[in-house]
């Protein structure tokens, strides 16, 4: 098999895994709280990443540790908002709204790092994408079990991941990628445990069966660890530009999976909103080339 083909297979596999996390999380949320799921997911990811790369890097400064605390907090609240959103709206809605992360990241980077973001293409892309988000929110309010608060929480999740992405640029290049990821997860876990303590919500699991165990292992090991490794290998083989283009498939694959597995409704408004978001993201990315 050609090396380039392997790269594309790695990327497609990763996108399929990430798309399915919305479905798996929504199913688990029928029995567990977002915090319960996230604490286990983080623990599994940390253990697995440590087995893959057992070396730890000593802290170099308090300033750097504070930076990692902020990064871990942003990522933790991204997952909290995302999982809570899944309790109130369709998984396809959450996936579509979260897919606007690149737009928010571009705007935040412009503010923090004074990078050039606003071109005619990026402005049109931003308007199209969030017009699509607006249509999805309005459309979702028509269905039983779908609440606008879920869509707004998904927007909050997208904002948190944008903060995470921008702060990650400030981290030292001396870290091995697995070391870096593990450290972020460790700080994120500490934040999650603090939230659990404040809320007084015990981490107990009354319903434990093979389906639950498999789902937790999937989120903690496959989605949080192996997918990350596959994605980085894809970048090495076919480059970041070609690899990142596969991100556009996440909301599409999630929408299809949601309709198939969860029997979520796909309306004309959903399709139009999806098309507008994808067009907006495409134009915004092209404006950066």
C-alpha cells in the first residue's frame, strides 16, 4: 500500500472515531452525568498515554504550570459544555455547531496574537457559517426533546476549544506530543474533580455492564488517545493541509450516524444549515491560504 494512501486512511479513521463520540456520549448520558463520563474518560486517557510514553517532564516554571492549568481548564469545560449540550439537543446539532471552532479560533488568534484574519472571504465565511448555526437552532426548537439551551451550550463548547487552541500555541516545543497531551489531561482532570467536589456530586456507577465498559473504553482510549496518534501520523504522511480538510466530514458523518443509530430527524432546514456551515468553513480556510 502506498504511504500516501495510508495517510488518508489514518485521517478517515480518525474522523469516523471523532464523529461517533457524539453518538456514544449521548447514549451514555441516558445513565450517567456529564461529569461522571468525563472523569472516567480522562482517567483512562491519562493511564493509556502513560503506558504509551511513561516519561514525565519536570516543571520548569510556575508560569508554565499556570498556562497548563488554563489550557486544561479550557479543554475540560469544552467537554463539560459539549456533553451537557448533548442532554438537550441532537448530537448532529452539537457536532455542526462545534465544527465552527476554526472560525472562533481565527478571531481569537487575531485578538491575542494580532494575526490577520478578516478578509472578504473570511467575513463571508463567518456570516454563512453562523447563519447555518442560527437555522439549526431555530429548527431544533420545533422538536420535542430539543431545547435551544443545548445549541447555545454547544456554542460555548466551541468557544472553550478556541481558547484551548490559542493557548496551546504558547506551550514549550520541548515537550513530546504525548507528554503535552497527558499534562493537559491531568490538569483538566483536577479541574473536573474540583467541580465534582463543589457540586457535591459523587462519582458512582450503579449501572455497569459490557456496553457501558466498552463505551467508556472507546471514549477514553480510542477517541482520546489512539485517534490522536492516528491524526498526527496522517499529518506526517500527507501534511496538515490535506489532513485538516477531513475535519469538514465530522458534522456530515455525525449527522448520518445520528439519523441511523439515534433516529434523529434530518430536515431540509438541517441540510441547509449544514451546507451553510461547511461553505462558511471552506471560505474561511481559503482566506488564510
